[in-house]
């Protein structure tokens, strides 16, 4: 029996040593996970800050503005799992770097969205798959790999054809052909605006995706003395209206969306930049009534 008792004590000692080793290794793994996760979060935050001047758009007072940030090559998306739609996209534009633009790639479903927004979701709906981060501008500035990401369904919103193919297209052309060359660098934030009535909005969907009533685009020239220009365009347009008809303040868009744009701005600068409409220096009159490329 002594030999059996000795073996039992030996086993317990070995088991105790093994448990200590496992606990020690587990603690080391936990440290690596915590530190690595912290470094990854810090790194991602740095990338977000570089891709969205003065901070990514934040939720204001409305719970309907809850969203999570998804990163793509060339642009960020604020994705809503309630609207099943992007609430905003943010990207930086500079003069053209890639002159040879590849053909338009196919639309792709985004596995990161909780709900399956398929490439065929808009079929027979009467709505276009409207890009928020535009194909041409992202491809010309950020390259072919970034262009592929603009065809993810997480970058699409239901847009009526006369808005998507005409008025909105004309605004995108003015941004890339006129405003970027004029200033050299632009921060763009763009997205949809939804119904005030939650029930009506919940029922008005294309597939899973809620249909917006209108769309906004905010243009910012970053710097110590920044300037901004903002537009809101409704779904029901003819397409040939002057762009200047749709100028608004950033404060107006924040009230309509429940979002806080450029949350890291100094309050005094925020008030000066966001409270009014100031077209001085933009040359809006030069492009306001230009026809689109496809008109």
C-alpha cells in the first residue's frame, strides 16, 4: 500500500505542477491578448483618424444613429444593423493618382453585415444600388484594390434613378473635377437621411435595407482655417436642378441624422464651420448648373 500511496502523492505533485504551468501560460496568453488587442485598437483608431478628419462621425442623441465602424481600403463605413444600411461613409480625396481606371467590378455581398444584403436585393424595386463611396473617385485616388471595395453591398443605398444617375452624379463630378483641383485635399462625409416616423421607415424597405428620403454630402477642406460645404438632396428630383438649390449647413444635417460630425473639433471652430452656409471661395456658381457626363 505504501508504494500505491507514494504513486498517488507523486501524481498529485505532477498534477499540481501541470496546473501551475497551465495557469502561468494562460496568464501569459491573456497578457498577449490584452496587449495585442489594445495595440490593434490603438492602430485601428489611428487609421480611422487618418481617414476621417477630426474624428469619425459619432452618435448624437438618437438611438437610431447607433452604428459600428467598418474599414475598407480608401474609406470608412458607419454601418447600422437597425436600418441595415450605412449611415455614413468617410473618405479623403486628393488629385488623381491612378489615371487608368479598371472596368467596374461586380457587386459583392459583405459578410460583415449581420443581415444578408444580397447583390440582387434591389431587383425590380425601382431603385438603383447607389454608391456612397463613389467608384471613380476612390479608384482614381486610392487605386484599383480600393475600387473593388466600393462595390460591396454595405456601400449601397436605394436611390431613385434620376437622383443616382443625374443630380447625385453631377455633384460627384463637381467634387472630383472642380473642388479637389481647387483645394488639393478634401474630406468627404456622405450618407442617407431617413423618415422621422420609425414605423413608416421600418416598412419602407428594399429587401432588408431601409429606403432613405434624401441624401447628404459634406465637403471639408482640412487645416487650421477649415472651410466646409454641405448638400442635402431628396429622392424625388428631376436631375437637372442647380446644385446650389440643395446647400445646407452641417448643423442641419446633424439635426436630420442624429450624428455628430467631426466630434474632435474645438467648439468655437465647430460653431464657425457648421452653423451656416458659406460658399465663399468654393466657386459653386461655376459648376452648379453644368450637365453631367451622361446627360
